[in-house]
C-alpha cells in the first residue's frame, strides 16, 4: 500500500486521528493504489502532487509464520 509514512498515516487515521499526506506520487499503478488506499482510510490527500514523469516507489514485505 505504500511506504512507512503512508502506513503510519493510515493507521493513525484508522485509530481516529486526523492525518494528511503531503508528497508526490507518480501517475502510475502504484501511485493510484496508494492514493486509493489513503482515501479508504480517510487520510486527507489534498496536498498530493502527481507527476507523469515520477515513478512511485513501492516495497513488498513477506511474513512467514514460524513453524
């Protein structure tokens, strides 16, 4: 869904806080997913700057259940 900032903002908002995202996203699939997820968690996205030339970074976290 995004990096540590997006996750922290979504969590904070989900717990009842007011959160806003100020930053840039690319107009790519990753940017759209992050923007949609922030909106879903009611994070204010009015200050997002979207650019055609910017590639939105992302990371994948894998968790393995201990046997």
